[in-house]
C-alpha cells in the first residue's frame, strides 16, 4: 500500500509538472522556445554521459513538451530538436547496460512521439526509431519477455500510427521482424530444458509476434510482395531449432496469416528457393486448412519427423 501511495504521489507530481511545461511552452515567444529546446538538448547530451538517473527525468520533460499544443513554428522547432535527440538515444541504447526503469522511460517517450500527430517525423527519424526498436531486447537481462514486449510494441506503434512512412521502408522494417524472430527462437529451443514459468513467458512472446504479424497482413497490398520472405525466415527457424509446442502454435499461425496474402507467383518462388526440408513443410502448410490450434502441435511434430528424414536422406546421398 505504501508503494502504491508513493507511486500515485509521483504520478500526480508529474501531471502537474507536465501542465506547467505545457503552459510555459504554449505562451513563450517562438524565439524563446527555440532557445529552450536547444538548451534542453545540450543538457540531455551531458546527462547521457554523466548522470543516467537524471537523464530519465530529463526525458520526462521532453515527453511533456511533445504533448503540448504548439503553433506550427514551434512544432517545426520541436521536430528539429527531436531529430537531434534521437541519435543520442540510439547511442545510449547501444552502449548502456539494461536498466528496466530507464528503458521503459525511453520506450514511453518514443511511443508518445510516434502517436502525436502534430510532431513531424522525418525519414531519418523514422529510420532511427526502426533501428531503436530491437535494441531493447539485445541487452543481457533476466527478463526477456519485458524487453521483447518493448521491441515489438514499438514496431507495432510505428505500423499503426506512421503507416505511410513505414510502407515506404518496408524491407528495413521487416529486417527487425527477422531480428525479433531469431531472438525468440533462440530462447525457445527445447534442448535448453527451461523452467515451466519461462516456457510460458516465451509462449506469450510468440503470441505477441503472432498479433503483430496479423497487423502486418492487414497491409495486404504492400505485404503481398514481401510476405514470402518472412515465411522463409520462419521455416528456416523450424529447420534449425526444435521449438517448444506453445511457440510452434503461434509461429504456425504467423505462417498461415502470411500465406493468406501470397499470390501464385510468391508460392512458386518459395517452392524454388526453399531447402528440401522447408519445401516439404511449406507444401503441407500451404495445402492443409488451418483447422485449430490444438491440431497444430501434432501437425508440426509430424513435420519435424519428416524434416529429419529428409535431412538424413540428403546426407546419405552426399
């Protein structure tokens, strides 16, 4: 109870502070606002190097300014300042060790910035945000699920709120999908003999990836030309790693979703470029109706057996 009271007090303080920032930024002249954002950017640059704790609080100030209702001149000034801030955040995420509170603060700032329509994001800023998304989960930490959720939530936020710009840079955006997929499968290797609690968390992460894949498939016109590459990535992971059944279910659903936007040319391409094992898996997946989740586990156990047989036969021939 004491913690909840303290947390509520901090929240109230921040709301009051945000309102004060909004009043100040809304009423000062344009020239003064430009000086304020430049000074704040310089302070942020110093804090990144010297004082991580104050750096997190400093981001809350940026967050308050982003939420302000500004005139067009101030909005452009703010966008220019944020364009200078984002590379600093990227370097910080690359070089720092994992800090749950600070990483949450960075994610929350980037999320609000993406969702705030009056903040103009240049192509360069979008590129940095795409790269930043997977930096969260590339840090060594004891809670893979939390960092996974941060990464995939930021990608999903970009897709939902900045869709036109994301569709213009779909290949680099989906490269981050590949990074997330590989990381998930590495953690989901059944040979690791993980505890039941961690297996459930990994399955939850796979479910989040499935939901993100569905959101991608909604962009049918753009995804139709690139879904086949994601299917190939998933099938490749089935070849490399023996996954837990709970993870297989959700990855299988990802494949079904992606197949739904593939035309005959994409199917033909996959048949031509996939390995022998992946081709057989794809044939089964492509021709088998998506019956139920409970069916998927037994189905992919059969597929795994088939894949091993094909691998042995290929080795014998060589």
